[in-house]
């Protein structure tokens, strides 16, 4: 069996320097016109996708990745989520992928259930993978900025699978109006109907 040899230049193409990254909300503003405060309503204060699979039907996560990778077998994305105290994304579910949280700094409440009625608190180096289809969110419950490593794993082509419950659409409508809700839907964000 022979090993693979690559040059320093080839390895350099795989290197992601944190100092060179833009937060996902800034990338989305440049591409879609959705203001960062609206994007951050759905995610961490600053969210950086380091690696995600290259796919035809890109999700927000895969389209904003610094590098395409994780393409051997099942696909994977790796992101860093930074949150100030009391901050975190809105309640959401990944219908086809498993989202896993690894606490790097701070303490994070992971809540789950259709209304976020269940809770566990992660402390540094705690790890929690959340099954497909479960509504969940995370909130920094520490007194300083916290950081999570977020790993999403699934099959190629199935990463555009995040849905938000109806109450999140109602909040968007109240804060930013029907036009912003329509813009979010046009950019691929999915909201459940109240009947679901």
C-alpha cells in the first residue's frame, strides 16, 4: 500500500486561517442583501464555516464554507459559533442531518423539543450530538463570550434541511415585516406552517 504525497502548496490550499475568515452573516449580506442582524437572529453572533461539502444544492452552511471538504463517503461540515452572554440561534431542526455541539469556551444551554422545553447545559469539552428531526437551539449561559465547535454530518445533497417553527416566522414578521420574511424564504430559509 502506498501513501499519498502532496506538496506544501497543495497543503496550503487546504489551510483555513481564522484571521482571514468573514462571519457567515457578512457573506450572506454581500450575496443576498439580508442584514447581519437578521442572519444573526438565526445563528450565533459570529458563525464561521470552516469546511463543508461541495454540493449542487447548497445550504447556507455549505455555500459560505471557507473550503470544500469532507467529501469522502458521508458529508460533514465544521463551524465555529461565538455567542455573547444570553445569545444563540432561534429554535430550529435539521431534518436529514445530525448536528453535534462541542463546547470550547463558556457554558451553553442546549434546549430541545417543539418549544424548547427540555434542557442540558454543556461546559468546556462536553459534547452532544442531536438526532435528526429534533427541534433545538443553544444559548450562551456564561458571563462572557462562549464558543462552540458545531459539526453537521449527513448525506451529500441533504444539507438544505433546516426548518424553523411558526413562532420564529411570527417574530421575524413582528421585528422586520413581511418583506423581510419573504426575502428569507426566497433565500432558502424554511418555516413550518402552524398546522404542522
